[in-house]
């Protein structure tokens, strides 16, 4: 299987879908990274970490949890957090109950920078996704991607099983 082109000749629909998804991911990741760097000075990976922190309880998460969400190594997350801490966008915190646990927390400056990046992401979404698909297809795409990511509501999985 190749993931080099979304227009592969693979007769398997799942393999063709995977190739198209990989190509779209590469394309969008490049655009998002470039635009966020220009507007905010953040890489896509740094913005992902800040977004993850902002969703955590009290704006913080364990480093190991961030690594799991991003599918990168703990050392990779440690490097990204190090850059964010140096820039004043995040802080490291130790657990009050377990000294082995290290948390990262988003700072006010980190939240402010994420707010500055939100219109950039919205513009990318409109230009590179919304303008290329009708609204009905966007809804289907969103649901399909949530299903693939494992975030679909249980009812959808049950309906799909009942239809087959």
C-alpha cells in the first residue's frame, strides 16, 4: 500500500481512503504549521500541545497523557513543553501527592496566543476544507473522521451494526 497519493489505483476502498486521508493530513498540516508560525510564532505541534492543555482540568495535564494524545514520545512532548515554558506559554508543575508526576499547564499568555491563532485556524478551515465541500459532505466527513478516531457516539456504532 502507498500513502503517497490520494488517487492511487488500489481497488480496496479502505486502502484508497487511507491514502487520501494521509495526503490530506500532510497537505493541511503543512498549511496550518506555516500559517500559525506566521501569525503567532507557534508550530503546529506547539499549538496542539497548548490546545491539549487548555482542554485539561484546570488547564493542565500530565506529560504522559499529552504524549498519548499526540502519539509522540514523552521526550518529544518534553521538548515541546520546554520551548513553551521558555516562551512563557506553559509552566511545569509537580504533583502535590506524587513527586514522580509532572504536569504541564497553560499560562495566561498561552491562552492569549491560542485566542490569536483561532481566527487563523478558522480561515484555514474555510479556505482548505469548507470551500471544497458542500455542507452536507462536511457533516458526513466530520462524522466519518470522528468514527475513525474513535470519538463517535455509541449510538452510531450500534446503528451501523444493525444496518448490516
